[in-house]
C-alpha cells in the first residue's frame, strides 16, 4: 500500500529546522567525479532518492561510490575502464542523468546516454547541451532514444554563446571544457549558486576557471585532475520552502545552517507580502510583520538572481491566503502549474491563462484529499495543508522524497501535526 502524508492544519509551529545540503548541487557534483583519476569526497550530502539514483547511475558506469548516510558523506572514484552507457532504465527516473555526458566525453572520448524525455513540468529538451559540446569538438547521433557521442582526439577549447541561460547545459559544458585543450569562453551562462559550487569543487580538483557566478566563464583546460574533498552548498530551495512554512502557518521559526544572500530576490518578495526574514550568523528567523495579514504581490520567475522557479509553487500556496489579488508568471517551464487544481481542491481561488496564474486570496483553506505531481508541487500542498482547517491527505508522495530530506520529522519537531503512512 503506497504511503500518504496526513496533516492536521491550523497549528502554529515553533522551534528550529536545520537546512540540508543542496540536491541540485549534489546532482551536478557527483558526475564531476567521472573527470578525475583521483577520488572525490563530498560532505554535507542530503539523503534523498535522487542522490541514490545518481549513485546507481555512476555505479552502472563503473564508478565506485561509498555513501555514508550517517555522516552525509560520499566517496566517489571512477575506474580507468569505465562503462560508457547510461541506461534508459535509470535515466528515465531522473533528468539530471544527462550530466554524465560532458564528463564522459571529456575524459573517455565516448558516451552513450539515454535521452531523458519530457517531464511533468515541461518538454525540457537537451539541444543546448549538445550544441555546446559540439562546439568543443564532440559529434553526436541520436539512435533508438540514445545520444551517441564521440570525440575524435580530444575536446578543444572554444567560445560558446548560449542563447539563454540553462543550468544543466552550463554545468555539462563546464565539466567538458575543464579537460579540453586550450581556452573556452562560455557566454550567457547560468549564474545559479549551484554552478558556483560546481566551479569551486572543480578548482579544488585542479581546474582553471574564472568568472563563475557571472555571465561569462573562462576555462583553461588541464590534462588531469586530482583527489579532492568538497562541502556541498546549503539548499536554498529547501530554505525558501521552510521560510514559507513559517509564514503560512503564522509561526516564529528558526532555520539553521542557511544563508539568505542566495535568496535575495525571494526574501525581498516575502518582505513585500509582510514576512520578515532576519539572518544572524547562520541562524535565520522568519515571522509575519503583522500576524493577521499577508499582502498580495506579483511574481515573475527568472534565472538566478531572479525569483527561482523552484519556489513558485510554494509562493502560490502562500499567496492563496493573501489580502487581494496576486499574479505569478512562470517564465522558465511551460507546464509548471500542476499544483493549481490541487490547491483549488483545498479552497484556493486561482485562474490560469497560459503561463500566468491569477490568485485571488481567500480567508482560509480547508483540508482535502490531494495528489502530488512533481517535487515542488508536492511540497506546496504540504505548506497549504499546514495552514488549512482540518485534515489534508496527500497522495503520490514519492515526489517529495526526491528533494526534501526528513521533511516530516523536521516539521513534526516544530509541532506540526504531520504523519506519513
Ligand atoms: C535545473 O534544471 C534544476 N534541476 C531545476 O530544478 C530548476 O528548475 C532549473 O535548473 C531552473 O532553475 C537540477 O539542477 C537537477 P535549465 P535544468 O536547463 O538544468 C530549457 C527542482 O525542482 N532548455 O536551466 O534542467 C528548459 O526546457 C528542479 O529541483 C532547453 O530548451 O534547467 C527550460 O525551459 C526542477 N534546452 C529552461 O531551458 C536545453 O538544452 C531552463 O532549463 C536546456 C534547457
């Protein structure tokens, strides 16, 4: 019998929640281990099913992976005789699997990787990944749902202009360019903190990179990489999610191990709707400025440093209780409103027109039976349920295990009436 989450809403929370390492950084750092002859040790690794899937994928490529979950540590060492096939049975579970393509081509000159296909939030093609790797000298054919990549001799440094920012294509290209002969200039790249974290780790492995976090990155290729240890950056999306948990439940919550500088745009939006977020050392406190109200606002999702699309669903849950009419425009993914019909089941008043949602605030939400459709949609239902009157029952919760470590325990430790069975 598949598990569900049950939440009795309307409870104020109090206490402290630790922020984990970032899923979206870990899923990029793990494939980087394929580049090196030395071992890579990652600390502050979150216990998530996506991390387990990436481990399974790397092991299928001949990588020796030791995951000490208690210590949140991963030791990774790629064998010198790798298998170069990323099988569809694993890739279909997680799109980030495409991030092995660049490292395999750069180090071994060949790779066969299943095409990830679309997902609940959009078509999500990989054309920019292939365009950039071709510019470095790889050649590709697509056969039977697999990308077959080849490099004649070695990859060669090149100037690459991305038509728009893509986190995944930027990461794949950086990981290929670090072993390419000569200099690469990557223009209009993604500036997400997870890209900066990847570059920090690669530099500790001996790479020569400049400009991470800016629009242009310069990479001087090197011949080989060395053993290294890296601490995974904190999860800014988990942090943002719990900031909304505090706001929507009208609680005074403390979050530890986080840093709001990576969420500036989002925290400014929270302030606009009447939510105060204070950072001291590594503790963050969140509470409503006026405990009786949430203001309405307009949100536009954008690449970093803009408002993160991965916090859009959570923000919508909050704005469904605001005084007045808000709007959210989703600019990154074409189909990221799957949570809307479920929030409407809980009494929210939301209309969708194309990529724009108009949210007319209601006085209260009510518990209901709802289902999760993707990772961030599932957590927006948990947040709405914390504020709702009565019990909410959330189905298809495997989505949440992909990106939130111990969320039930973290919320229950702060007094939430939340159970999973
Ligand atoms: C990363 O996905 C994150 N995933 C996503 O988080 C996040 O939503 C996204 O970046 C945007 O911030 C991981 O890091 C594992 P993109 P990614 O390439 O790399 C289009 C979550 O909830 N595009 O920046 O796949 C694409 O379709 C997940 O944790 C192309 O058209 O995102 C999208 O519309 C969900 N061609 C846009 O660009 C390409 O070759 C941005 O995608 C590549 C992307």
